């Protein structure tokens, strides 16, 4: 999309707050990232919706397209009423929500979409051959993030044009699908890919490993797009429970649909009971301490780890703050930010959380930003400085980099990581007294 003079000035003002509080280079990276996402990832189509690519992959993820917009939501919330540049940015946010809901209406099990029925696919061997679907890996956050984002846009702007009858119908679809997947044996969903990597397909002819009925909702793939080891991903379930609270509020306040609201609340409560019963487990080295598992199956299977992609255990204070047990959450944070987490890596250049999706010994800037956003002001500043020092001189945040050699990185252009860097930079600027509205990374209400 074309960035006009008013929006450019708004971006520059926000970046100047970072320049003043943090330093010239940090402000430059923020301004470049904000412009790049608007100019190079967003296309406004003839129907008024916005298609958002994730960077160096020409597809739109429901999760990524939400997180890519978070810095602009913050700027819209901070702007004076009637500011034309903020109104222009708000138009983009509304257009993104409308495209997200249209995509969910097309296929609520898909995680990523093409701009149209182009027939492009991540892998042509997939069972799903819908020409509009880039990939049909079912990830619960693909439903939860758009709901949270839609509600946050409404709270920040008061606008409702993205919450019309189509959105109302999609909200019904989301609740029905999450409820259906509490008993996955009844589900029609299958994912089969003829690939040698076990993370790229689901066992049992595409149904995934067996699970018990627990109240939690099943998901086939993690936010990393890797197959779940066990079908109840705990961060995804807590994230979904939080989003269902937003959905219930929209059902009451916007759609005047008490049945939908009640269904969302009942599903939320069932998920939370399931997490409390099955997803809270003893710390592996300290059985007297309880932590959130990463995945469970309700049959005794437990995965204890965390992954850099959000929603993660680390990101829960951002993605699902209203549903956490604070004692368990604090213990979980300590667990995932250390060697007990098999995907926490430490080296001469950095220490943080990586992912089985990337090579061992690589940390993700997204996880470093999340650690800062959920940490203390001093830790935020340390991690922002670390990110500035580990971009390999590119002026961009990458998917991952080697803890001993930041010049060894994956994905030269990853817009989600750029957005999380901006969020962290804004938070550090706010800690120093800059007046940028606080909007948490999970698109919660402004404060």
C-alpha cells in the first residue's frame, strides 16, 4: 500500500520517541520496519479487505497478520480523536480484520491463505488442494488471534464495520469448531503430507495421536506450524479461552446474541477446567512446584518445553492474561527461561528460546522480544540492546540466529519479528516516559 505524508509523519513521530529514549539506531529500525510492513506486505483489494503477506513468503497467516499490525494498533489508540492519519491506519486495521474473517469463513481449519484462488501451496502433496488455501495446518491461534484483534480494534477505535453480519457468522463458526474439537474423534479434519519429517504430517491417517476428552480443544499443529506431539497444546488452549471472553463480549455488546455469548463462556470454562486438571503438572526437578505443560493428551502424555512462536508459555501474560494462575505462570516462566526447557539455548552472543522448527542452538528475536515485554523495565532494555546487536548489520529482525554467531540466521525478511521489535522498542520508550499508548502484544484493551 502507499504510505501518505500523514501516516509517514505519524510513524516518524513514534520512531522519534524511541530515538529520544533509546537511541538513533533503534528509532531508525523502528521507522524502517513500520514503513516496510505497510508498503511491502499489505495489498488493499477491490473488496476493501487487506491481504497481508508474512514477509518472504507470499501467503497470509491469521496469526502473523495479527501480530504484524500490533504496533499500528498502539499508534491508533494513542492518536488524538479525529487525527486523519490515525483514521487512515485504522482503516487498514479494519480491512485486515475483514480479510481474516473472510478467510476463516472460507476454511476455518486453514492456517495460511493465498490472495486468491491461485493454486499456490506450501506443498502440493497435501491432502487439501483448495486453490485459495496455502496450507491447511489446523492451529487454534488461527481462530483466536483474529477474534482478539477484532475486539481490540473495536475498543481502540469504537468502529464496528468489521463486526457486521459476516463477522457474526464467523464467530458462530469459531465457537462451533472449537467445541467440536473438544471431542476430536468426531472431527472431519485430516492432514496428510507425504513428507519424511514427522513434524510435517499427522499420524493415524491424518488424525494425530490419540487424545481423551478433557474439555480442552484439540489442535493439530503448533504456532510454529510443526505437528503437535499431543493434541492439547496448553498455550493454545489458554489463548483460546481468553479469546472466547472477547468473543462473548462482542456477542453481547455488538451482536446482541445471548446464545452465542453463553456458548462462548461455557466453552471457555470447560477449556479452563481441562487445563487445570490436565495441563498443570509438577516441575520435572521440583515436584512440589506446579508449571504449565506445553502439550498433553489427557491420557498421561506430557511435553515439557516451550517454543519461540506465540502463543507460547512465555507469551501467556500477553496472549491470555485474564485466565492465568499467577503462581503457576511465574513458575512456568522460570522453567522456560532456563536449561530445563530443551529449546532454551545459550551462547556467547545471546541466550533465549528457540524452536524445533529451526536448527538447534538458534534463538528467535520474537521470543527475546516477548521475554522483554513480559519482564522488568531493566530486562526490556537489555533485550532491546541485544536485538540491536544481533541483527547481523541488516537492520532487520530475523526468524532465528545462532547464539554464538548472529550472522548465521534464518529468513532475511520476517515481518512478525520486525513488529515484535517495534513493540519492545515502544515499551522501552514508555518505560522512559514517552507517551505511546500501551496496548499489550495480545491486543488486549488499552490502558
